């Protein structure tokens, strides 16, 4: 079964159309990612362009699906949410994709929970607004997160937040889409791993 995978990155959104077997595995580990780049920037600082000027985004995305992501219409969606996205923003993004022709069957998950299959780890992710450190513990309903606004992001502030969530320093650390200056603080996760882990959760 074909899905549409959507993963926002700062101002843009990465899309793919993974083919999923009945046992929730990918038919192929080679996932081709195609980037949608909004044609105009957002006038507000630290707000991603895909959440601004929705009338223009709607027009652009419909053309993008038709020209770049053939076969995407009426397919269920795997939507990866930036870890600092609010419920209202997540709903708005989901509705935008549906209104542009994707199926009203949207599976949403925050990035932090897609970085590994391990039962406990620290997830370090970034958006246009903030770096988010999440303490992921399998089976726990309450999630501990620390948000660091982009103007305050530095190695010192990130390491301090990590220490607050894992004072013993024993949890593995997985990173995704963080500034290059922080890439050494943990293991970087590739996009195809996130696709694979999302599919396994279906």
C-alpha cells in the first residue's frame, strides 16, 4: 500500500511515497525524498514558511503534488511533526495537506519518537524556532521535554538540558535536523530510518 510521507524541515517539507507491505515493512529501503520549497518567505521571525500565507501554500502544494509527487492524491499520510509544533499548528498542517488532495487519513507522530526503536533514549531535534531535547521512555505517558529558543542555542545550553533529563549520562542520544555545530553530541539519524520506524508503528 502506498503512503505519502511528509516531514517539515525549517521552511520546507520533505515528501516521499513509500510502499508498505502488509507486515508494516517497506518494500524497498531506498526512499526517494522530494522537497517542497515555499515560493515566498514568512515575514515573521522563527515561523516556518509552510505555516504562513496558507492561500499561496495551498496553490503551490496542489501544483507540487500534481507535478512532482504523481500518484499522491487520495493516499493516506505519514506526517512527522517537529517536536515544538503545537496541537493547533499540527491540525492546521494536516488540514492543509488534506485540502490539497491527500487522503483524510493522517497518521501523525513527533520526530522524537521516530529516531530509534530503543526503549529509552534522548532525542535532540531542531526546527526554525527551537532545539528540543526529549527524554523518550517506552511505556511512559508523560514526556519530559526542554525547548531552547534558537537565539539561545549553543553547545553549553544543549548539554545542560541533556544533563537535566539524564543526569547519569547513560542514555543513548539520537539527533535529527540539528545545527551542524551540534552534530557531534549524538548519533545523527537519516531520513530513511525515520520513514522505516514510522511504518513499523502503523
